[in-house]
């Protein structure tokens, strides 16, 4: 049986990236900002098993969840998922997440 997740933790980097993306892309559209934010956070809560999602092509050491135009990069350790970063899929990937 696959290992079940016991906790999901958003790192400071991931929270900062999410807020920066939302502030930049949805500054003029607060209602859209709230919808996208809720979609991203809801998606992170859908992780049930360690190997539920696929490895990222750009950062293969991490798993990814794709939500709209964004990727949540995460890793699991001892059945705890750490959301490491949120990146726009339309952005350059020259900076690695922490």
C-alpha cells in the first residue's frame, strides 16, 4: 500500500512566491485573485499519497501539481509533503527552488 501523507507544509518560499504571483498578475482583479488562490491551495490539499503526482521535467528531484498556469513543486519526507515553490508555467525556469 502506498505511503499516506500525514501533513502538508507550505514553506516560506512557496507562500512568498504565491503572494508575489497573485499580486503581480491579479492586482486589478481581486475576485480573480481569490479564485486562483483558492484553486492552488485546494490542489495542494488533494495530495494523499507520496507518489501521487509526477516528477517535474525541469526539476526532476521534485514532484509537481499543475493548476491553471502554475506549478506547485513539492517533495515528501517521512509522509510529510513540503510545498517548496509556486512557479508560473509561462515564466523562465533559471532559478531553482530552495
